[in-house]
C-alpha cells in the first residue's frame, strides 16, 4: 500500500471510481494510537487534495457484539475524529 503513504487501512475495496478504505476496530487500539491514525488520514487527505482522480471513503467497522460497548466505541471514534 505504498501509494497511500503512511495510511494503512485494513483493507481497500475499489468500486468504479471510488476506493473504500476499510478500518476494522476490535477495541484493541489505545486512544493515542487512534489519534495518530486519524492524524495520518488528515495529512493524507490534505496532501492529496486536488491531485486524486478517485473518490476515497473511509469505512469503520466496529467489531463488538456487545451493543453498549460497541456504541461507546463508536462515540469515542467520532469524538476523536472531530478533535
């Protein structure tokens, strides 16, 4: 995935003119790791703005069957992405 610089999604699915970056969250990454991941995505999008010929969508999959924990993790991810 060298073409994506420091961004290393868990998977990439290309459909038509769109690349879907898949991030699977199993609640194993600490807050600072998630912050670093989001900062890398932010830099990636800033550095490639205007020079990408494909649309990129990030899809987060939260892998937890416990509804309360899953919702807490989703809330945490959303908060970190907005900071």
